[in-house]
C-alpha cells in the first residue's frame, strides 16, 4: 500500500491475493482502517481470492476478535470479498489464475492477464506452467533471487530450466538485496526496481465494456 500511495496517490482499487504469507497480507489491517473510515460507502474494494485461499486468509487477517476496539463491525465489511476459481472478471476484463509451487500445494497462485502480464507470486521454477499460462507474449513478473531455496526460485534454476525466449520476458523481483539485484542485472537479466512502473503489452482478448 505504501508503494501504491507513493506512486498513484491512492490505495489500490482492487486486490488479488496470491497467498497468505505475512509479507503479502500484512498490510491488510491498515487497508481495513482506510477502507472502513475513508471510503464512502465502505465495502467497495474488490478483493479477489482463490477459493482455496479464502479460509487461510480469513484466519490470518479476518478472524481477530473485533476488527475495531469498540466493536460493531466485521473485518470483511470494509471489502468486497470475491472467491475465484481458474478465472474471474474484473471490470469487464477476464483474468486467469493458476496454482504455483510455494509451500503447501494449492495455497499460492499466479495471475494472468492474457497477452499482457503474468504475475507468478512467490514460487519455485514453473517452466511447465508458463509454457501454458505465458504463451501469448506476456511480460512475466517472476519471483527470483540469485540462488534458489525451498520457497523461492533462483536465477541459476531459471537459467537452467527456462528457454531463453521465456527468460527474456521475465522481470525478476523478490530478490534479497540491492547487491543481488545488481548481480542479476550483470548476468543480463531484467530486474524490477522499487517504485518502478512497468509498461505492459495490451491484453489480447476478453475485454468487455470496462466502464
Ligand atoms: Zn510467500
């Protein structure tokens, strides 16, 4: 939320939850306060959540007794919680989801806007999935550190397992430090920087009236 405010001057207009590790959902409490008190009426921000992830998300952020000290409100009243399956609509745009490899099966998901963007979320290498879910020239925002570990992909692994054409479309993020990012860039890779805004290719289909 901090980065979104800094760049756009407002909180995100909608969320997709990839998984429920706290570095991905820890900002929800602050967002609740904003949406509940500043949005009139509250409860309009769509929060798209893979159906398998809904119970985990509720345990992590929604189940604390009394969202406000004075009571009288449920956590999800500040949002429009939308459980989703393999695909969903956002304002007339069709997006796809796919389970990635991050800890327990089917607890972490990637997101695709066909022809435009694939966002892997946190994942180990997923060459076989990207062959299917990134086959239309998408820019691929990919979890990647300099070396892999049981949670995250490493550049050594992606260079071994991904075809060059696929790797060239990857913008690497979730690396450990500025130095790591520099080292990855020196290896010829595109590395996302804090605050950087990426220009995306136009989506190829599935757009209806998005007004
Ligand atoms: Zn994670």
